[in-house]
C-alpha cells in the first residue's frame, strides 16, 4: 500500500540514524580523549576499578618521594655519625696517652683540654645535624638550658658536681656567673704551675676580689693580657658578651687582693651589699724588684686560690685570668637556678615514621626509624675526664661503649637505607604493572575505535542515501494521478 500521509521507508531510515549517530559520537569522543571510559555511562564497573588503580598509582609516586626523603635523612645522620666515630677514636687515643705515668699534671691538663674540645665537638655535631627540620642525632630527652649572661653560663653548668675538679683553659673571658640567691659559695682553683688568678666582679664592673689591675704593682697576668689600667679593662673585659652590663665601668675601690700572708680560707675579706666575701690571696704571687714588681708565677709556692661568698645578693661574674690551664672546683649550700630561660627550645630527636604502602582500601604500612641520640650524655661520656690516671682508665671503658653505640646507630641507618631502596624498587615495578592494567581497562583501542567510526560514517551516509530515495517515493503517486 502506498500513501501520502505515511512514508514507511523514511521512518525505518530515521529510526536507524540515532543509533548510528550515537556510535559515531562515542567513537569520536574516545579517539579525541584517548580513553575508552569517559564517564560512568561507558563502563560503570570499569570506571570504579580504574579509579582505584589511579589512586594506587598516585600513592606509589608520593610514597616513593617520601622514601627518597627518608634515604636522605638516613644518609645525613650516618655521615655525621661517621665524624663522631672518628672523634671517639681520637679520644680513645688521648685516654691511652693519659694513662702513661711519664706525663706531668700540666701534660694531662693539655690532654684534658683537647678531650673537652672533642666532647664539645660531638655535642655540636649532635645538635647541628638537621634535615627537614628534624635533628636525628640530638638528645631524645633534652634539658632546658639556663639563660646566659652574654656568652657566660651559670656556675651550675661548669660545676655540675660539688667538690669535683674540672679542667679549663686560661684567658680573660669570664668562667661563669653565680646567680643571685645562692649561698655558701666557695670556688677553688689550682693553677698547675702557671700563674692563673681567680677574680670576682659585679655586672656593673666592680672588682670585688682578685689581683690588681691599677696601681704601682699591677698583676703580671693582667699585663700579659693587655689590661694595664681601668680604660683597657673597660675595653677588653667589661663587655656585654662577657656578661657585664652595657654601662659597666671598671671600679676597684672595693677590691680585696689578699692580706699580708696567703691563707686558703681567706686572708682578706670585704662586705658589699650584704655579701661577705673572702679571698685567699694570690698564692704564687711574689715581689721581684728585678721584674718591676711583676710576677710570672714561676717561683710561687702555693698553687691554690679560693673565693668564698656567704650570700649572693646579685649575679656575680667569676673570671680566671692567666696563660695556661687550671683546674677548679666549687662547693655550695644552695645553688640558685637562673629564673630566665632561653627563648629557643632545645633540639630534640624524635622517631621518624616512613610510609611504605598505602594501597586503596588497605591499612597504611610504615617503618619507624628509632631515635639515635649521639650527644655526650646519651653516649655516657659527658662526665669522662683524662686529667688523672684513674679517670683516664675509667674513660676508656666509657669511650668503648660510646663507640659501640655509634656503630650500632650507623648499622641501623645502613639497614634502613637498603630497605628503603628495596621498597622503592618494588614500588616502581608495582606502578608499571598497575599502569598497564589501568590502561587495558580505560584506554581506547584506536584501531577498534577507528573501525567503528568508519563503519558509523558509512552507515550514516547510506542512511542519508536511503532517506533521499524514501523521500522521492511520494512523487511516484503523482505519476498515477497524471495517468
């Protein structure tokens, strides 16, 4: 049956066109994006699987960068531990040298000075090794350090144990300061054969006890340091870095320099602002008319000097001036803790957690690097000394233990580096495999999509031709009417 109101052939052609157009549009979209799945409508399950794989691939990349950081941290710490190991080996050599009975006290004092420098160097490396804001070698239980006056620490840091001898190098820099509120203080020094003299100052420059700077017979130790009068004392000694106030001026009006005869318990005393101060006098000072009244300490008979204070009303500075080395000890009734504390918090090592796996839906896997504190206190050598045969013998065992601990730390970091590098290798292979699997799911097959596109284009052109023919069918009815 033929009719004008309905064209069946055209209807069939129009019915097929949307499907062909959809296939053509989908093929063009996939070829343009390179993806088989451009939305959930293409493959909902495949989209979910591909997204999970994408999350794992991204996580592996982040984890790999974190492992690089962990390797850098371990390498930095291990390198610093290598330096500490070398310093401990040198310290062990000094300890062996100090045990030798052929050494004099001054020889051992020199060895102790080098040993003290090594300990300070170990602490410096421990606190100064920093990466990513972390301090892997710092102590894991820091103690808040007391405030300094300029560069001068309180006596508690220089004399942590009462009545114990500690070795120091001479100079004109203040040894320590005595905090206000301390009571029954007694500081004793031994010049070890050279001329080292103890001095006591207030922070505003008053010289309360010690050897004279001005006058007809200034002390030789001051002169040897270029301090010959009040003006040179103001310039070379009374500085803010040395703990003095900014407006300090030298004043020896209250100075006690010792009585007519040396007395370790005090040959001369003075009272200042409620503080009763006694000074033994300079035991190795002597009069030598051939040397202009100066002494060089070579002929002295008493190597000890002592300053005592019954009640410290204000912060006092202790200075030992000389040209060699000396030992010192301190006793106290009450040793006040400075009220001010430094603004910068102490360095502290903490465990370092490294992520090794974080796959989608799984629990995060981590490795924890334990703390490796390499400060002298943790290593057990902070109180080691080499100034006597007995102390040097004890120090040798402590140094051996410290070296063993450092070697253990280095082994720990070496094993961690190897493990991190292995984890990186596994992640790299895992990432390649996951990317390949993800590609098979979501990437477009260009050969297949191209053939689909060509097929759709051919069908669409054929449908256009058929529709054109179908549209010509009603015209055949005119021929019937004309006939």
